C-alpha cells in the first residue's frame, strides 16, 4: 500500500502502532493527512485519533480510517473520535489516493 500511495505523489511516514504514531507526529508538524487503522497494537486507532484531535496543530488535518471494520457502530465511534473518512479494506490504492486528494482538496 505504501508504495502505491507514494507513486500517487504522496510522501508517506509510517508508524507500527498508535503510540509510535503520536511520537512520529511530534517530529512531523507538516503532516497534511493521516491514514489510520482501527486495529493497531499498543494503542488502537480510535484512541490515537482522539489524542491527535486534542493536539491543536492537527485538529483539522484529515484522518482517513483504513480498516476491515465495516459495522455501523465502528463507523460511528470513528466519527465521534474525529475521523473524517472511512475506507474498508481491501481497497485499491487508486481509490485510497483519490480519497486523500479529495480530503486535501487537491
């Protein structure tokens, strides 16, 4: 997935879990968008999104949830946490790149 997103013209920075992602964000203030999985070790996606939204500089950054979770309760929890879009796996990289462009207004 990473390679496809990069081929679409995006710079990708990865983290193996939600806690590490918060550390990475502290070092990457120029972050324009995020793709977050719900099911991550150490800190799950919903908790990560809530913490990101509490950071003033990331309060309005688009966050796309990319997950296998498709149930209405999960989608509602994601929206309540602050997710701006929901994409269910498996997904073609072109569709994910299009979602990113849409949320970035590019």
